[in-house]
C-alpha cells in the first residue's frame, strides 16, 4: 500500500527535500481550515522552514498548518462560467 502525503505532511516532506519558498495556505487550527481560508489570499504564505512544531513563512510568522497550493491563471472559459454561476 502506498501512503500519499498531503497537506502539512507534504509541506514538511518538501522542506526535508530542500524545496524552497513553498506557497501554502496556512492556519493554526487544521489543514482543512487552511484551505477554506483561500478567499482573497488572506491566509497564504511562502513557507521557508519547519522548526519546533511550526512552519515559518518568509516574513517570520509561525503557523501550525501549511498546505501547499498552486495558483494558476484563469482562462476566458472559466470567467464566463463563473459569471453564469452568479
């Protein structure tokens, strides 16, 4: 059986393998809460290290949970469908 890493566990593994500046959704309650706070990018940060149970962003703030995310540009089709949905 293959265990997939995800969420904060994946971020820790990436840091252990020398990934730098990992773009993450962050929170102090849970991975789920971190990814639910993505509206407006209020709770995203570049994570640069994990130490003593905390993830640290490039600005020095510490977080208990950091879920790696990716941001991709919208396409014209996505914009059209999002307008229809509202």
